[in-house]
C-alpha cells in the first residue's frame, strides 16, 4: 500500500517547487509510514509514501522514472496487481522489458510502467487488482490517472487552468494553494448521505475522484475520461452444481492471489458466511512453519445489557466468530469497545478521510484495524458478497422491489429534508435522489431474455453495487490504511463478479439467502455459519453514545453562529433532534440507516459534517 500525489502544470515551472510537493506528500504519511520520496521536472512533479508489506510487487521508496529517447516517463502506484506473473510474461513476449531494469520486475510500479509504454492508456484494462496509478509521458506531455475496476484504492484530482493536482487523499490536494476547499451547495444531499454520490463525485467544488474503472488523461489539449471496463449481461449456461463449483474455484483463485501463505496475515471474522469463507480459504493456504491465520472480531461493552436484535443485525457476532475460528484453526481475538474508545478514535478517523466521516462506524473499524496491525500488515475482508450474491433483506421484499428509487433508502425522513427553505428549493433533495437513481438505472447492462422480475432484481443488484458498496469500500480502505494495514477484499475479484453477475437470481438463492455461496463453501464452513442469518457490521448500542450524539446535534441546531447550522432550518432541525431523543415518534419509523442502526445514528452525518468543515477549513456558502 502507498499514498501517491502529483502536480502537472503546463503554465508553471515545477522543478523549483520541491518544498510544496514535500508538504503535499507528507499529508500521506499515514498511508505510507515507511518512507518515501519525490521527483521533479519542468512540468510534472510526483510524490510517494510507502507501506512496506514485504510481499511480492511492493513498490520502491521513490517515483519510478525512466529516461527514453524523447524524454522522461514516470510512474506512481498505490496498491498492487493480482496478475503480475501473467502480465510480466505477456509483456516479455512482446519485448516490452524496461531498459536498465531486471525482468521480470520485482515491483508492480515497474510492471505498470512497462504496460503503459507498451499499450498506452489501454494498459489499464490488462491490470487485475486494487490499484491507483499515475503515469507521466514526458514526450507527449500527457498524464494518465487510472483506478481499479471497483475503486478500492482512492485517487482524487482537482483540475485547474493549465494543469491538475492529484492525490490518494484530499488533504494532499488541500495543501496546494491552487485548491480552495469549498462545500458545493448543490451537493449538500451527497454530503448528508454519501451513498447518493455518483461515481467520481465529492461534496467539494472542483474536487473529483477518478471513477472506478476509468482512466483520466490530461494533455495541453485538455482533460478526458475513458471507461476501460464494465459488467456485461449474457445468458448463464451452467447448472447449479457446476455454477457452485466455479464460484468456489474463482474465490479460491482470488484468495490465493491476495492472501500470501508465507507472511503474517490477519482477517476480519464475524462468523457469517462471507468473512468465514475468505478466512477459511486463507487459513488452508498457510505455508508450513508459518504462524496460523490471525482472525479478529468486534463486540461492544455492555452488549449483554443493551443489544437489541434487528432485521439487519439479528444477533451478536462474537460467539459465531469464535466457533468459526475453532473450526478453521485460526488464532482468534475479540476486541471489545465502549463509548469512550469510540470517542477517542474519532479524531483519527476524520483525519483518515478529509471528507465527512461516519462517526462510530468509522471509529470501531479503525480500532479493529489497529488491533489487527499488531499482527500483520496485510488484512482480509469478506466485503461485497452481499452486493453480488444478494444478501440483504430488501432483495426478498416484493413491496420494496416494486417501489421506485433506491431500495436501501426507505420512505422515512432525510437530514436533507431539514435544509433552509432557500437551499431546499435549490437542491431539491428528493428530486436529486430520484434523478441519481435514474442515472444509475440507465447504465444497467440489460439482458433481453430477462423476465420483468429478473430485470428488476438485476437493477436492484446494480444499485447496491453503486453507492452503498462504494461507501463500504471507501470506509474499509481509509480506516485500514490509517492504521498501516493493507486490506484486501477477494470477493471484489472482477472475474468472480463478472461470473456471479450473470447467474440467475433463482440459482443465487437456491436453498435460501446466498444459497449458491453456501453450496460453494459448504465443505469448509461449520454448520452454524451455514445456517446463520445475515448480520450486518456491528454498531454500538449504548445510551451513553446516543446521548453524546444527541447532545452534539442539539448544540449545533441551537448555534446561531455555526456555518453548518445556517444551512438548515434550525427550528425544524432542533425539533427533529428532540423527536429522535424522545424515540417515540412513529413518523420516523420508515427511516432506514446503515446496518439497521438506531435513530440517533441518523445524526452522525450532521455532526460529522460540522466537524469536517471546522477541521479542514471548508468554506460554506450558498452562492
């Protein structure tokens, strides 16, 4: 894992801007705690911070620069490739070795540069894995920014007149005086509900992410965006048994690529089918003489008094995780957190994002990764299986499937409903939500042979793989890298996703929720895991946490000097806070929150927006 930063400017001389580039690069120290370096040229400047996990493909401490006959080319990369051996063999067969470098190269940055020299921007589609990379082609004066298919590794950019600034974290871009952080009033609904963001969108004016599966290119002729990969719908030809066997093969392949058997390795383990499947396959691959796979589970203090089951989180993970760990023979630990632990972690989680945070959802995950980091620099997660196999309750509710809009959004209130009247009219949050959903639905890869029900389920899967999944991926990357651990998610192997996308719904659910995945993994999972209901990532259920959140929101709603409070109709916002505090208003019952969290957690986005504005010096206005 690494953090990358760069600046390309066709109007300014950058060779003397080393001080500024170093300051920008140091903003990424948490993503790359093991050192780094910079490279300067007349119109391009790169910086790198590196996390050394000691495995194959690890990058060097400086940007990779190569002298070619017509000038210099340079490359930066965060993340790595799963297909490095196949890619190296293909490039070698084409005579694409790098002059002055050993072949095959030992680091993925050199491999990426060789691929771009051989194929240009089309090289991105030949790269498998989780990566963000930048290539400066000096002879053609062109910068290419590329991001992996699902956007696992972040890459932000700000285009200014004559150039662009880019980085793995917004903080590195904020460190350049060419960018002024200003909240875009038209994107307030996204700031208050990040799951609504379209690919590449942020709530800051002029700040974008390279969308997943895209290459953004900049030359003196201007800036272009090109998509290099997308899902395709086609008829599925396999029966159930062959499909389950192939799912198993693809998941085993993904774990083999991402879970080294000869290095310390940690995994998140909830005791559900997703995390247990990944952990069990990784545990079986440990080399002789290596320590067992280390697995980690999260629980909250006083759960025995305060936990209340819900549809999305019917039970506590810890007993199931301990049983699964015994079954696979992992070295298991359970981390127990209280409200004070979460509060103490919040400053770090905010710094890890530089954008509105997710409160306790971020804090508990950051604490879990800190515990995992004591054992290993590489971690595993079972994330994304629910999105591709259809594990959420809304997939099985006809009334939800029949309703237009995002199936995860519900019919309840939104924080954006309480904006000041002028902003409410300008933003039209409900209209924006409808339009954003429509934009995504226009991109669904259709299949003519689908029945109306199959077509709708394909839409719902597509919507789940957009906003909600991107938020989950984002949280896992930001919180893990902030603790110096590189997290890998085998279910996001694009070969596996492409295959499962075209498996008919009836086959995905044969035998129950995620029946296909259960059939594929039945021989390595304990019966209790196979029969367990879906249970979302845990959220704290403690009156002290809820009271602190309500108090913070109450103070904000009453603050006549707060620029964030000025965005809202403060009397109405205050009334909402009191309704939530009372916990008795049926009008709020239809509000759906991530993981089935309780109503006070609806206020997290409000409180964290205010903290973000103050911490990052974000300008707030309505002009």
